[in-house]
């Protein structure tokens, strides 16, 4: 019951953080919308709306997603604070380091998506067969596409953490990853195809960091695997 009470309290804190993040994001929704509009071509400087409620509903949706992003550090902190007492001190240090690493990679993924992936995708898609279409962007569809690309790139940049988790759980080894690099490339390519983006340009832009992150993950896995093995060796000697 004590654990359930603590869990409820931390969920309430997360919901309050999300509500505060939403209020702040809604108050600055104009700047957020302008920030999302910057990757658009000059001829499409603002998306259009086709319904009386669409401007309000679209702004609320964007503010909610931005509020979730603002509240994410507090949500991660509350999750970590709830799980930390059940772990050993050494495990706490490792996982806290991974939490910081994951946060940094999320920021890098969003930055890559905003400055590289999103402008290239929008530029290609809005200029494709432009001689045959009067191209306009609906606000609801554009902001959904933009936020989906940004969140997808944030998830993509978590690939090193995912690979390290597999190695730490001994599901795979760094040696297997090095030997099976061809299979890894095929898997990464399939992931890039499954990510948001219906055009080949967006897919190739998403594939490039995936390949770099994959090979970087293999190198990190080799490094950390040796450290984990050295740390476990004294324990094996003591048990004997």
C-alpha cells in the first residue's frame, strides 16, 4: 500500500507538470507555431485552415505536445525516483547516467529533425509536381507531420541506448553485433522505411543518422561490455 501511495503521488506530480507545461506552451503558442513554420518555403509561409474550430484545436494540440516535451524531464525524474530505491547503489549510478544520456540524445534528435530532416522533407514534398498543383498546406496536417518527424527523430537517436540495453541484458553481444553488421544494416534500413516520411528523400535523411548511430552503438557496446565483464569478475571470484 505504501508503494501504491507513492506511485499515486508521483503520477499526480507528473500530471501537474504536464498541466503546467501545457499552460506555458499555450501562452507561448504563437512563438511555437512561428518556430514550426520556419522550415516552410517562402511561398508557404503560413498553413491554412478550413474550419471555424480548426485554429483553436490545432493550437491546443501543438501546445499539448510542447507541454509534454517541457514536462518530460520531471516525468523521467519521477519515474527514476520511484524505481531507484529498488536498485543497488552501483546500478543507480549506471541508470542515472543512461537517463542523462537518453535526454541528451532526445535533444540531439529533435535538433537534427528540425534543422535537417523536416526542411528537406517539406521542400521536396511541396515542390513535387508543383507545375500541376496549387499546393497549400493545411495547418492540422502540417503540424501533425512536423511533430511526428521531430518525435520520430528523437526516438531514432535513442538507438545507442537500446543496443546497450540488449548487450547489458546479454540478449546479444558486441562480438555478434560486429559479425552481423550486414544484418544490422538491413534492420536499420527497414526501420528508416517504417519511420514517418513517404518520400525517398526523407527516408534517406532518416537512414543516414541511423547508420551512424548503429555503428557508434556497436563501438559503445564493445567498450561497456568489457567494463561490465571486469566489474563482474571479482564477484565471481568471491562466490567461489
